C-alpha cells in the first residue's frame, strides 16, 4: 500500500479496539482515519504512529450504541455517513461492533474495498455484527479455525 491509499479503520472500544490496533502494520504508509467510540484512544493512536515513523493519522469519535438503542444507532450511522463521505476511503477495515458494521456497509456503497475481522472473543459462534456484515464484506475473517466456512468467514490466523 502507499501513502495515496486512504484507509478507514473502525472499532468500538475495549477488545474490538485492541484487536484492531494489532493490525496496524497492515496499513503502514497509508493515509489512515481511525474511528472509535472512545475519545481516550486518540493519544495512543498518535503516539503509536510517531513511534513507528508513520504519518499522523486522523482520529474521529462517534457515539457508542448497540441494537437496543435505536436512536443512538441512527445518530452513529449518520456520523459514520459524514466520515465516509468526507474521507472517501479506498479501504474500510473493522473488528466490530455496530460502528464497524455501519462503516463497512457505507464504505462499500462508496466503492471502498472492505474487510471484517471477527472478534477473538467469539470462539463458539460469530458475532452478531459479523454474521450480518460478513456477506457484504470483500474479505471476511474469523480468528477461530473451526468457525471458518467455504463461503466465509475465512481463517488466516489470529491477532492474539
């Protein structure tokens, strides 16, 4: 990838964010916009980029929401629509949950390539977001070999 590639990486807080951050070398050299629900991650993102000699990324915070908070979900979706429209990413990558689902669906509508990496925490079954967005992702991965299926998700290793 090169610096002209715009990559949008999206994850909720907690474990989703930790796993997303473990994938950082995959977008080295790209123009990166991080989107999360936790404003406290901003310092970590900039410190990591500086430590690895990478260009300063962009950082956006959106409202956290889940399937039981319909109005918050709608607001989160609208925030992501604005971010995707403005950033025009070539690639959208997410580890979950609801924000990642919306980002991948919107990114695909805007012509971006998309990748979903289901959470390592989902050892018995795929996450709800993963099951819903997986068929719409260009690359759909699971971190558990026994959850892989021929039509996806695929297993390529874990980011433990």
